[in-house]
C-alpha cells in the first residue's frame, strides 16, 4: 500500500504529455500530435493516466517603440522587444472512457502553470498593454475539469459535465499541438473554454455531432452582467470525416441569449486612453448591464493527401461573429455615456500547410486575415477625451513560417518568423503629464522571431 502511494505521488509530480486537452480540434500536424499523445504515466490505480509537457522559449518583436504591441495578439506573443518565456507547464490527469458501448464514467482535469496561464486566466483584463510587466510565470490556470459519462444509447451517447475547452477553432490552447509556436489572430478572437454540459454522438465512421448548454465564454458565471438575467449559451457542432480518414470538415456554432459577461475574445482599448485611441481597431466591449445576443460560426477542415504518404497536411479555418448589445451603455458605471443599441461583426479566414521532410525536420506555414465592421460610435459626452471603444474598421493580416526539429524522443524544438500588417496593426501607449495614455498607431509591418523548446512526458 505504501509503495502504491509513493508511486502515485511520484507520478503526480512527474506528470505528463499533451493529449490535446481532449479538444474537438484534433487537427495538428501528425508527428507533433503523435509525440504528445502517446506518452503518459499510469498511476497505481488502473486506467488513470498523467500527461503533460514543459514549454519554454524566446520571443522578439521588432516594433519601433519601447511600449508597442502587435494588435490582436495573445499576451505572451505581443510584448515589445525581446523576452525569455516559460510559456507553460501542462499537467493532465484523466480516466478516459473505453471504446465499449456500455454505461461508464470517467474524468479529466488539466492545469497550466506559466505565462500563458496568466493571460488565459485574465483574458477580460486590459493586459495586452504592450509591456512585459504583466507576464507572470507563477500563474495557475485550470483549463479543464469535467466528469465524462457514457449512456449506452445507440452507438453510445457521451457527456461532459464541468469545465471544458471550446468546440470552436482549428488551433488549440496547447502551443505544441498547433502547427506554429505563436497563436493565430482567429484563435485569439474566439472563445477558448466553457462551464456547462456538452454531449457528443457518433452516428457512424463519417458523421458525428455535439450539442451543449453552457454559462458563456471564458466564465464560470452566466452570460449576463450586473444581475440583468440568467442567460446561457447553446453550442452545436457537426463534423464530417472522409472515407479513409485523411480529411474532415467541422462546422461549429455558438449562440448566447445575452452578451457574454466575459467576452475576452473581443479585445478593446485601455480604460484610460487619449483622443487618438479612437483609431485603434477593436471588436466589442465586454461589460454591459443591458441585454443582447451573440452568434459565432466557425468552420475548419484539414486534408492529408494520400499520395504524400502522411508527409503533407493542408488546413483552413473560417470565422463569423455577430454581437448586439441593448442597454444603458456598453461600459456601464461611471462611463455609461452611450445608450441604445450597439453591435459589431467580425470575420476572418486562415490557411495552413505543413510538410514533414523526414523524421526530424518539418516546415509549417500559416496565413490569416481578421476583419470587422464596428458599428458602435463613441459618446459626445467625452469630447473624444475618453473614447471607450473604437468605430474604426478592423483589418489585420499575418503570415507565419515555422521550422520544427524532432531531434530526440519527446523533445520538440521550433524556430519561427511572423509578419503582421494591416489597419493600425501596431499601437504604442505613452503617458503624458496628466497620466492619460495617448495611443499612436501604424499599419506595420511588424516582424517577430522566436524559438520554442518542448519536452513532453
């Protein structure tokens, strides 16, 4: 008994390889996915497995000003100049359901520690402020924690109850499972996790579907703020797999009965900005005591041509989002100067390709466009001194090229170059004598170079 306890404790400390957080988006390059999924430690209790990785690297944004940021980028990817990063230590504990079609139950819990954890935990805060001070490698983020249940109905009807990752998007939260080191523009503009219930059913080898009810995006609370109501979000997905299994097409939907109380995937300018901030492109505000609704449609697919013998992978990702807000002001409180209806639409598309030259070297590329038509207009009450959001259109482009090296078992080394450009793709906040931030912007281009080292175990 003592030996079993000791072995369990050792396994808990040792933890992990990635299994894609059990994401619906099983779309990563096959060699990377294989490496991070096939390594795990089994605890003394049969069937419970530990997996995870350690992910560290260096990033350098060649922005001109010392307090600049690249618009639309995730916090760890946008800090000015050079920075060493502990992106994440990922630990997952799971008792997966077996393939048997019988009544059974299991669980999964995923924890991340590191700089990515800080930004994932605080997506609704204005922390993408263009400096390195916000980064905190000691941060803890609970990515998932759910109970899994199978009802022996038809081919087997599965349920997740608790907190789980989003069904939307081609990229996933785990960097090593994506084709590129840095996250994409579309990834940053979509929900990443929910709390609620998600069911899934596989009709046959070619068609499976999901249906769920959750509180809303990135929150443990309902989709409304200030006690305005008991809102919820409905999730739905339909995935088609080609005969032979070398291609699939996924269609994913989210509808919220009110504006999400934590619409973190919609980035906004700082709470204190100068008149020039009105030129900074944004999507929508994330605080309203009124009513509204949110709709998101995401479609992605991938194809591994059989003539390439699993060395070549193509993929695409597309997004459409619409949110409407009706209330006393999109920011509420002392700044609720805008009344009536406000809405925004955002959309984007991305293309991916990867070629595995041999067992140890690969090249991957990504190109994306993210646009938006923000119909909101700022209040004249502030005389342009305190614009709470932007009416400028959103138009951002990016291209990323990533080289991967699998030189040792379980060790992945990647080097990356990224180029960002578009409408106000770089912004810089500079404080004046009155401690108000005046924002200056440019259309780029903004260059990035970085490297990543991942060990999964």
